C-alpha cells in the first residue's frame, strides 16, 4: 500500500505539535506530512519525530487536492472555513475543534467507544474529535454502561491549563515566577490569577448557568454513547500544566459492585486501572503526561445510593484528549474503510 499524504492544520499549537509527534511515534503510513498554520507562521519549523523538521506552510494558500487526511486543530472559526474546503477536495478531515461536534451529519468519535460511527464520514468527509474531558470520561462509562445501565452521572473536572492553549501555559509559568518576586500581574488568559488557585469557569457562561465546557460534556456524552444519560458537570481549571482529572459519581440502573467495576475497566480498551488503598496508590495528572491510557483509581462503592460507584480518572489531555484520539480515528479509517492514498477518494459535492 502506498503511503498517505497527511496535513496537520494548526501545526504550531500544543495539539498540532502533539499530532506531529504521534504520527511519527506510531509510524502512521504517511508518504508526506505537511504542517499548516496561519500566514504569520510561514517558515517556522516544527518537529516531525525525533529527526525530521518541517517548515510551516500557509493554510490560506494550501490546495487540499491530493491530500488524503487532514488533522485540524486551529480553532473553531478556522475549521468552519477550511474544513469544508478540504472535504470538498476529497480530503478526509478529522477536526479537533468544537465546531462540528453536534452536527447530526458528522460523526463524533472515540474509537474505544463508538468506532462504528466512523463509517458515517462519507456523508461530509468530516469526523469530529470530542472535547478532551468528554473523551476520557466516556472511555470509562461505556464498558460500565454495557454491564449495568447507567442512570445518572455527576462529575467534577480538574482541567490543566494546556487545555486553554500555549498562552495559558505561559501565563501560569510567568505568574508563578512573578508571585515569588512579590509581583502580581493581571490575568489575560483566565478570569482570575491561576497560580495556587482553582477557577470554576471554563468557556463562556450560558443562560441556564452552565458554562459551554460543561454543556459540551453533557451533550457530547449523549451523542457518543447513543444513550440519553443525564450528566451533571462542574468544570474547574487547576494550576497544572498538562493532564486532566475527573471525580466521577455514577448511579446505575442495575446492581454493580466495586470489584466488578475493577474487572470491567481492567479489560476495557484504552483504560488502565491503578487502584491501591495505600499512600500513593492512585494516579495523578503529572504521572499521566506522555501516556496514552485513561487511568482509573479510587474505585469505591457510594453507600448513599442503591447502585452507586465513585471513581477518579486522569489522562493526558493533549494526547488521548486530543491528538491521539484523532490519529486513532485516522488509523481506523486506513485499516477498516479502505481509504485510498494519493488523493483518489471521492470528493464531497
């Protein structure tokens, strides 16, 4: 089989760089990889694997004819403009922004959870990557729901600043240094100073009091799981550079105990159980950086409910929460849907 021509859109951002790293690391069958970003980034260099350097090209000037797969992570407005153009040229787009996620014609996919939905890509040649916090949560919920139907979920997230981009990571670093020098710079990426603080506010507020990030987790879970599971969410930004954590309370329709939960999740794809009832017998965000799995700890019965379970999960939000999930979708396309290399796929009209 000939290799595929792959474009990474938003190649200079946190997720774009991780996509390039993973394409090389996982030996994706690419004959050519193109790094794309805004015109202001033309000529910048980004790494593709340990030895290859790519010069960034302008997205505005790029012709997607002949490109087989495009991994998009440039921001919603940019994806809204350029993803349909790429699809019309016969390029399959896997988009990491929120723009297409709730479109009924576009599949929203986590390969460990709903791989069959990938087949719907032919409707638009666009596949949506879910929100980072949703991805790690549904990897845990799906195998449990299959065993003992879920009645309700209550989740609080502890989301790292990398979810808000490189500028947010720089701000945490710079503000932390400044505080040790008795300085107090005003926040620009967050509503309050981030160091030594937590902020219960991610994305914009909606009329019902939820934030858009919380709404995403509610609605995306329903679409991915194919079930109308009620989800109550509080999303919180924490002063961690990489790695999201979630405290999840699950109420089930049917009986289930903590030992069954451990066994089910230990066998679930993409999930690793590390749950020891002793000091340090659990995973934290800093330990999951660079890892591909969703890690589950603190599994225990909720004795206030007839069929209740509490657990803690962490995952690298730049990997499984974004770049890795997108590349797994691309791998699934290549392995299961006879995607043709060299831009010979049927374009969307």
